[in-house]
C-alpha cells in the first residue's frame, strides 16, 4: 500500500539506568544472532539476562525493518495465554487459534522478537517459537530463561555473574562488578566515587555477592545511609548464615537469596509488609492499589511513605513517566517472587487476595460507570496497564466456586474492554468459566450472559443458548436494562444475518429500554447499530440516529466512541450523495489513531465507498484490500456479514470494470499485505501508494509460502494433503488458503489455477 518506514519500530523500553560491562556477552550474543534464528540467554535469577537481552535488541534494531518487539511473560500465569500475550504486543486482536494468526502475520516480516522470563511457561514458548520460526524466514527470536527451551536450532548463551576482582588485584583497574556498585551507589548518594580508601572494601562486597548484579544493586543503595565498611560488615553477618542453608540449593542462588533476605530485614516492618503484599501485582501497581490492597500497620505511616521507602531501597522501581494521572511501581520478578514467599509464609495471603479481588471488582464497576465520558481513552489505557493484574485476580477467583461470582461480575463489567482491547477469546474464556461456576439465577449471571452473547455475535460464535437464558432471566428479574440487552443482541444478530427490517425493529425496542434505564453507553451503542441497519434499508431516519449518537459522544466527551459516531454520520452522508463530506468525517476518525482495529476496518471500508462514488477506482481497490487486512487483524467478522459485503462487492465490481481484472487484483493484493500503520497512512494520504524500491514481492502480493501453497491448490490438492506435504497444521493451511483468495480477489480454489496460468514465466 505504501513504502514501509525505515524508522525504527517496536516497543523496546528506554533504559532508566546505565548499562555496565558485558562487552564479551554482547559481542557473543550478536554473533550468535547473526547466524542463528533462536538465541536463549540462560542463567540464574538476578544475573542480568533481561538487561542483556534488551541491550542486544537495542544494538541490532536497525537490522530489522519491521522492528524489535519485547514480550514480558513473567506475569503470565496460564501457559495457554502465551500466544495471546505475544499477539497483544503486536497489536493483533486475539483469536481462538492465535498461533496460526501469529504465523500468518509474521510470515513476511523481518523482525526480532524478545520473549522475557520464559521458564515457567517454557513448553508453550517452545511450541510457539518452533511454529513461528518454521513459517517466517525473516524472524529472529531472543529468549531469556533460567533453563533451555529445547527447540531445534536453539543456540544458548549462558549469562554468568559480572567479573569480580581477586584479592591480589583489589586495588587495580576497573572491574565490572565494582563499576556497577559505584554507579548505583553514586545514583543514590551523589558524590560517591571509588577512592584508594574504599576500593578494597567495595571489591570485597562484590566478591561476597559473587558478582550477581541484582544483589550488588540491592547492596549499593545502602550507601545512602551507611558507609561502605558498614555495608560490608552487615553483609558479612547475613552471608555467614549460608552454611545453614540446604546444600542442594546452588551457591549463587543462596547468595542472591541471602542478599534479598538482608535487604528485607533492613526494611521497616511496614515496608516488609507492603513488599510481601504487593507481590500479588504481577503487572505493577499505583498508589491507589497499594492503599486499597496493601494494609500497613498503624505504626507504619501512610502507604505513600512506605512506597517511597521501598523505592529508595530499590525494592520498587517507578516506571519512566506516569500512566494516566498515576505513577506506576513495579518489582523485579525475582524480588516479587521473594515477596510472594514471604506473603504465603505469613498467613495473610487469603486476606490480601480478597482485598485485591474487591479492589478490581470496584475498578471494573467504575470503568463501566465512567467509561463513556471524558476519561474514556484514559480508562482504556489503564485497563491495558492493569491487564496482568486482572488476569491474576480472575484466575484466583475462578480457582474455586467461592469467589467465582466476583470473577463473573468483573469480566461482565469489562465486556467492551475485551472487545475494543482485542481480547475477545480471553474475555469469553473468563465469562464462560464464570457462568459454569455460578449457576444461581442472579443479576450477575444475567450480566454475564449479555456480555458473552454480545461478544459471540460480533465474532460469529454460537449464541442462541445464551440469548434464550438471558430472555428468561430478564423476565424473572423484571429488569428493563436486561430486556433491552436481550433485544439489542437479538436485533444485532438478526441484522448481521441480513434481516434488516427485523433487526431494526428489535434495535428500536432496545433503544427505548436503554433510554428508560438511563444508560448512555448502551443508548449510544444501540444508536450506532440502528443507524447502520437503517443505512442498509435506505431509511433516512438512520441519519438522525447517527447524528444523535455523535452528539452524545460530544456531550459526554467520549473520544473512543466518537470514532464510531463519525463513521455512522459519514455513511449516511455518502448515501445522501455527499461523498466528499463523508470522506472528511472518516479522515477525522482515522486521524484519532485509536487502538480499536474493528473501528479502523469500518472506517477504511467506508472510505473505499466514498472514493468509488468519486471514480477513484485504484484507490478503491487499495482501500478494500487494506480494510481486509485490518479485518483479519481485528478478529471481528462483522465485515463478512451480508449487508456490508454487498456494498463492498458493488464498489469492487465498478473498480474491476474501470481498471481491468489484473490491475484491480494487483492493487488489492498489494494493500491486503499491508500493516496497520501503512493502512492508516494511505487512508490519510500521508504516503504514496508505492512499494519501497528494491523490495521484491511475489506476483499478486503473495508471500513465498502462499505462492507455494497456491501452486499446490492449483494441482487440486486438499488442505489436508497440503498440510502433510509441507508439514504444517491443517488450520494453518486453511488460513493461508483463505488469505490467498482475499489477496487475489478470488472466490474459489479453481480460480487460483487460472490466475497462476496467467503469471509471467509460468507455463500453462
């Protein structure tokens, strides 16, 4: 669709502290990465694997046109969520078979993927990495793990502790461990520097800590209040207890544990309690969460004071900048593990988990209440930030029937976060488990049924049984909002299957119910659906519904929802013969650059309709191809519903007639292989619609693998036969065939053979 930007892409975080030493390891890792496609950095906890991986990735990022991407797995408790977590990092909407979706997305990419902290989900990581490397020739992977993944082709680099000075060279030149200590000490105690008087003591501290970076950093922060001689004296006392530790524990692991023990014991009782209690936040936390979940004793001061004390001691790190209006704090995974062990041993874990569940239930309800308002975008960002914590809470509550109702309440309150955040299968999984465990016919169950039905209809999943029970419960409870919810879902499903009049009638009933209930979010959602149904009916009343929906977003200052309101008004302007005005509205919505992939697909698709009316047929072909690419990334299937598909086909037919079949197919296929940024830039006319010079592409925009599969399809082979021949899963082949048809603008497998016959250099 457009030339790919050579600007660095990816999501690597900025370094907050200096990187010390590791010259040999850096060189070796980059040497391995130049020849190997999978490099695993192994080593004990606290040895610096993550920091080394990030520095390697930063150093080589220019070699990867499609970017360097970090996926942190420490907070993933369920191994089955590994593919979903990776997909979310790329901005892909999660699907039921995410591994296949990732393989398709990465197939023609040249990028580096960094998977951090894999050891607790090693099997799932190994399976996923093997699948992705088999499909994508341009993919390189760096993983960090306390043990190997055992994937074919894996190259290992064992990360050792930093070099420490020996007794004989304690006063010599700089040694990496000593340099690290001095750097971190100077950060907390300005003016600290190595001198002939303290060098030997610092060297001995580093030797006692065996060069383990995390242990050295924990010791160095003590220079704020202690002289280095005092640090060494107290450290000697603590490490002397190692002889009482089990011999089976590796010496360096015992050293790290002892260093963390020492750091823990130097904390105040209130800091110790918060350290242990905050371990329940795998994704980090803000001060509100600390106050709501972690309860310092009466003599411990405020939560702010305690958090500040732990930041000073390097137990907590404040993330660069803030999220929304709140500072965000995290622990290194090794430190959090230690806190979790302390919490379990202290007997208060059940109480902390219960408070945490209550806190997130309240957070979810606040989102449901405030989420259609001026903080809408901020709320979406906050829930993304809290995603790992929400997972932890939901998994804990669903581990038994005792708190399953609370989990269902949380998951149901977040129904449009699961949808807009690209997490539909994950949200459906929590809702399904909650419904299975909570059989009581309550309002919470009814809300769960509505949420599950809404998501199922949007993705084409079975939903009749959900709607039947929702209808029964709405009547039993006499709840007007639930009655409206049932009418909305049934109306939406009816509309999507092509019964426009029936769908509009049910949506009108839902709208009346939501107005009575006074729920502006659901009034807005139903107005958008009603505006769409009336648009396809040719009913002019749809324009009024669209205008009302847009006005509602302005009144509530709901920026995310405004994108849908602009779309609804625009399509009615197009229907009224005002394609330029419609395109201006659509450009305004695209320029919001919201993270909602489904909304972007709607916008780009409608832009194609506008340009069709203007006779810009090459642009129509590219926009339809780009819309198809975004629909695939979104995971939603609304664009496949007959009303939308019919308009697309009309515009495509006009473009084919004007351009010719080959020119249309080439433009469509080129755009169908685009990424999200390219689609947005092209929609906004920010980049020319030409490929980067010198970047070879297969005819029709097919990747090498897709061309290979197209050849086998042309021979008459079934998906099962192709899968066996290429050693791929049947689902992967099915996805490839579907995308081949989309890229070529074809509708059947037999047409693939005809297309291939016409390609240059291929005999009939």
